[in-house]
């Protein structure tokens, strides 16, 4: 006895939600790296240290490294650096950004789930708004720190931007873009294409009272009586007996010439 195979129904997730759900976790990973890594800036050519020694300063820790060895010594104390206003603000805003990103993903996932016929656009849009705010919370301290990079207390004037600044910018921009794209789903624009809906064109004929077409009755061929009259203006007999004289057939002139001219065989 044949058994029926189970039927699986797959619902397609709109592209804007896929884009937002991919950009948000990627931005979160980059922001997390920029938060915990001690490399917001590097201080080189320190007068009290060797020429190859430099400091890697972050918002939570300071590490001492060298260009000639792989040894890194962290937990370096620098009270004037950690007492700067930007350090305290950056610590709070970066942690808040990570928390808001997690909340935004937790809110957006139930609205984006692909096992429903249609996603919950309101819930997904609110999740996108939270993700957008988390990106803004990341970009603000990163941009502020970069702006006053050389004005922060340091033991040298040779100060360079660290890789955490670059990662923070990229992560914040990814979260901002992902959040904006997901938030667009709340409003139905572009004729519904942003929600992967079919565009319905209104021709304006639905409100008009159109009259039904007039019915024309055509008589049946069987109901007609036979008639001897023909609609053709001529008949078959008119071809047999024409009313105009026909020319008589002409004799072939070549045959008569051949008969009148003698040949050598006749002689």
C-alpha cells in the first residue's frame, strides 16, 4: 500500500528582512570586538621606554607591546587616561549598544520567522528600530574618540589610530543600515514591493456601471424555408449557352505551309 509523503510548505522571507538580519549580527560581532579589544589607539616613541616599545590603549585596558617580540603585557595602570570624560562615556555607550542590539534581534526574530505565510511587519520594524539605535550608540563614541584622539592624555606625541576604531565604524554602519532597511517594512511603500507583495493596478473601471452587452438572436438554418431563388446573379446554364458569338478556330498556318512545300524525298 503506497504511503503518502509529507508535504512541507516553505514561505519566502522578504529580502529587506533578510538583509537586516544578516547585517545586525555582523555589526554586533564587530562592535563587541571594538569594545573589549585594547586598541583604540597606539602610543609610540615613549621617552621612558625603549624605541621598539609601544602602548595599546582601549577603553577597558592598556597593553604594553614591542615590535621585536610577541610578548604583550596588559593591565597597565594609567589613571589620567582612564579619568578622561570620553573614556567613561565610551564605556557606557558601547555596552549599551551591545545590549540594545541583542534586544533588537530578540524582538525582530519572532516577526521575521519564515514558517508563517506573512511576517509580522510591526514587530520586525520595531526590532529594526532598536538595531538602528544600537548602531548610533556605537558611532557616537567612536567618532568622538577619533576627533579628540591627540588631545587625550598620553606619554608621547606619536599617536596613531587603532584597529578598534575601524571595526567600530564598520559595525555601527552595518547596524544602522540593517535597522533602517528593516524599519522600512512598517510602512507599505513602493507599491508593496518592499514587502514582496504583488502590485495591484487600479484601472478605475470598478466604480462604473457598465451595461450588459446586447443580445442578438440569429435565426437557425433549419428554421428557414427552402427557396428556389438564388442570391447569385447568374446560373449554371448561362455558362453553357453564351449569348455572344465565339470566333471560329483558325487553321494552323504552319501545317498548310508544310503541305504546300515539296521536299527532296517527293522528287
